[in-house]
C-alpha cells in the first residue's frame, strides 16, 4: 500500500437494491399489416410503438371495411389491434410484428383501368393493398409505361387507397397522364387471406433469421422490455398457433413468462360447444386465457384478444401498473357480442357462469354496461391451484418473478458470502413489504433455507431463495343470506 498522509474516502456498494421497474402489460401482437403504405420490407421485424402515429408510420393502417354480411371487419389484424390499443383504450406501448410478406402473400389487382379527372389530374384506385413497387400505368396496352416521379406521383388516402396525381408539362401545363380516356392499370395487391398459421408460428431458417412467434425471444434484447402478453388475433384459434403461443408464454429468454390470449374461432357457434373445443384443442394451460366470442362495436367486429390485451393494460394502468386486479367486470368497448360474420351471440349470467366454469372468458351486459366476464385461465377446471387458475394471481406470479430477475441480475457473480445473501434477502423483503402495505399482495417474504441449499450447490455457486407470496384472489362470488325476522313486528306497537 502506498504511503498516505491525510484523509481518504472510499465507497462500498449499497446493501439494499432499488427494485427494477417492470411494465406489467407489454403486449406483442403478431399478425398482418398493410405495409404497402409505408415499407414493403417491414416483414418479421418487431417494432415497439408508444403511439398511434408511430404504429401507422411503421405498418400503415387500413380501416375496417364493409362486408357482404353488413358488418365491418379488419382485413389486417395489426390495424385492428392498433385501433384497439391506441384509439379505443389509449394504452401503450405495444410490440407489433407483421408476417405478411408481399413477395408471397399477394394477388393480381382487380383494377385494370383508371380515369384521371380533367380538372384535378387525380384519380383514386379503389382497391386496398396496392403494392406501389408493382404499379404500372400506360396510356393504352401498347404504349410505354408512364414514369413515377416524372409523369405522376402517388400517395395513400385515409382509406388506404392509392391516389394517382398527374404532373404537368412545363411548356404546355397539360397533364402528362391522359385525361381523355381510361388509362391502363396493372398492379399486385397484398392478400392477407394467404397468410397461414405456419406464417404466424414462424421459425428459424438456415441463416438463423427468425420469423413469427420465434421473434418473442428478440423483444427484450432489442428493446429492454419483456412482453407479458402474447396475442395473435384471429390466428390464435388454430390449435397449432395456440400451442406455440402457450409454449412461448411458458418461458422465453430463460427468464420471462407471459400469458397467451386465445380466440376461440367463430366456427364454434354455440356457447355449449366452446368447452368441447377448448378441451379437444388442449387449451388447458395455466398461461392461456381462452376468449369467446367476437366483439361488435357499432357494426365493426373485433377479435376478443385485440381488446382484451388492451383492457389488461388499461386495468393495470389504473392500478399503479401492478397486475393484481382482475380484468373481469371491467368495461370493454363493444355494443354486442357476435361471431365473425356478425351473427349475434347472447351471453346472460347463466351462460357466462357456464363458460367461466369451464375456464373461458366472455363478456356480458348485466348491470355495469358491457364488461369482460371471467377470472379463470385455461387450466381451470382441470387444475384448481390458485396460482394457476386465477388470471390476476397468475399474472402477479409472472410479474414478481420478472421483477426479481431484473433487480438481482446485477448481483450475479458476486461472492456467495453472507453479505450477498443479506443484500438479496433485505432488498427482496423490502419490495414485498411495500407491496403488502399497498394491498397488491396479502403478504410476502423471502427466506434462505438451509434445506434448499445443500453444500454441494453452495460450493458450485448456486443459491436458492424461497419466495412466499399471496396475491389476493378476485372476489368472484358474494352471497347474501336473507332471513325474515319477526321480532321487528314489535315496531308496530312503538
């Protein structure tokens, strides 16, 4: 040690660690988007969006369109989810992944001609999904193509249609595009109906490039947020998609857990058949929430998972970002229940109880307007462990496990001595005590037990801390016992 003459100071690490913040309802939505409006290469790339504008800039937006059934449906599921999150519920952030690939999910445009307005020099191609990279305009079938940027420009209107605007000749001020007859149009359009369950499931190719649900693993390394909800609106009704969603929700990045939102498809038309579908398709996992039917919002139909994911975020936000409150009996944005074709579905209290008793979440309109209805995960009724079958309890276990992992990751590789053990114990117990005092849990503690830490494990650098927590169960039933009391007849003689 060097010779010292005077006063010296030094520092040691704080023995208590502040808890890491965890966003409780980060949703990853995997589906289809009208990327022809923005970037045709935005395929199988996770994008974290904090606003509607960010989402539209990355993925475009296509309004729900009127179908032959008389109801509106979204052709692109990411547009549906974007509208639900940012417009109906005003919650963020969300991670979106588009799997629709213009190279293979396309068809020839039905539009073959266009009339340019003589006054404005513009015309709209009334067909959604036009790929600008494929658009060719000619005066007639035998002429050379008009040149984009030289003869005309394009933009998308609010309905997602391409607006073609002719440029003018500098010397004559005449429009360069013919206005005296139909011009010939050739183009390709996105076809979301060609997206299959295999596209949603995705995988890893020979070059190590991931797609579909495999990209769940990339969210935390890329954005430093961990998805706690996985949604694939419309496609999750496929048993293969649901199985992979459940597997990812059970654990990813070797640390995190989530819940998977499963839409029962509209091929299941009767409430009594939903339980049969759930069981026959093995939708019985503790990390699955099974949803039926669709939601009708003033004539626009939503897959239940699009709104339920946003509802979870809204409820968490209303409760300090802690997922201890059930989404059941909380208002959802709908005016009725229906199948995908608009067929009305009625769910009264008895039908709702039947569905809930089979581990299915639905909605009803009893006393508080339209609300989500049901607290159970898909594991119920085959599994009755409280930590597995109540949605808020399951989510609290996931939430606290992620928080512990993020908080104490910084302590990995510290010397396994008493100071290390006390730092973990004290910091974790302060965290749980705070949750207890605020009512997020009924109680909690962390212990370092000799029985769970054999000498050989300690020698090998392994330490086990036993966490006891009791999130409150949702009060799903309130009973009032009424009795006639004849003693009050004496009031007649008062």
